[in-house]
């Protein structure tokens, strides 16, 4: 048996979580409410940070 646990978690982070964070963050940022815009900026920042961390690793 091969250990695919780390590959699967990297795949999830790489292919699903980061794009979802970026898309949801951008959509929330476009709503004119201050709370949704702030949450959108936080989600986009988190998504970009994870993306950069994934590239550096």
C-alpha cells in the first residue's frame, strides 16, 4: 500500500479549497455591505496566502 494521505490533502487544498475561497471572497467583496466586504477581503487574503504557501512548499 502506498501512503496517499498527503497527496490527497494537497490535492484538496490545491484544487478545491483555494479557488472556492477566492471566488466566494470576491463575490462577498462585491456586495455593498461593509461586513460582507470585510469578510470577502479576509477570504481572498486567506486564499492568496494558502496559494503562495502551496507554491513555496
